[in-house]
């Protein structure tokens, strides 16, 4: 199936970034866990109670959101630099559909890259004796609410990378516009169902904008 081929292609092209992201998350988690070697280089971060403190969320999502933005730009600008957009255009599918599928594959990969370290860390914390108090997965609720916003940020950076224009004039507009949207979505999401609905609506609007941009963009 061509969708799976696109996903595999995106995974292969993002492998260097995935490796760097894994290192960044490892350093962040070690710092949050009070590792002296890490803190001697980057300053005091932890120790802090996992998932429940503002420090944990700030440090983890500082890395997660930075990785997400880079993924969106990598998927677009890297393709232009290598001239591989023309390769994608030779497929029998429509260009707007290819652009949207490619963007969704990046969103899935961004969600996965940012979730795996947290899940592994949670499994580690679940081992008896690691924490002075019992660890429960219910503590991670606020963490996953922020994690749900990652597709909005990834699609915003993807749209900026795809957009024509100067960086300091209009190219960064899609990325800058989603930042207050993410904040508003987080504030308005008083429960999980509302959060899923709000994110779904925003992502749908972003995909419609991507479709319009793909139809207007000259990929040659």
C-alpha cells in the first residue's frame, strides 16, 4: 500500500533526527532524575517528582516541542534540498493527497518519538523501590494532555516549511499562528473528549490549508 510506503520513507529520512531526539530525551530525563554528570554540564534541573511537577513538564516538553518543530521542517526543507519532491510527484496519486499523507505520517512519528521515552521512563518508575512513593499511571494525565497537542505543532511547522515566501515575512506564519491556538486548546480542554474534539477540528483545518498550499506550490 502506498501510504505505508510513504510512512516507511518518512521513517528512514527521519532516522538521524530520531537518534538525536533519543539522546536529548535521555539527557533531559537524567537531569530531571538528579544525575550529577548531566547537571554538572547543563545546570540544576532535578531531582523532581516525575510527571507531576511543572519542572518536569517544562523540561520534557521543551525537548518534545523542539523535536516536533524540527520534524515538520525536516520533512519539507530536506526534501527541497535533496530534490526528492520530484520523485514523490512521479507517483500516480494527487500531489495534495501526497502532501497530506506525508504530513500525517510526520505527525504520527512525532507523537511516537515524544511518547516512547515517557513510557519507558514510566515503566522504570513502576519498578518497586525506584521511587520513595508508589507510582501510578494516573499521575501522567496532564502530561498526555500536552502530548495531544503535538500534531498541531508539527503540522504548523510542516506548513511553514512547505510555504513559499521569505522566512521573516510570511513563511513562519503557520508555525507562529499555532502557538496561541495550542495554548487556547489546552485551556479549553476541560476533559479528554473535549480535548480530542478540539484537536481534531484544528488538525482538520490545518490539513485543508495544507491541501490548498500543495495545489498552489511549484515543486519543480
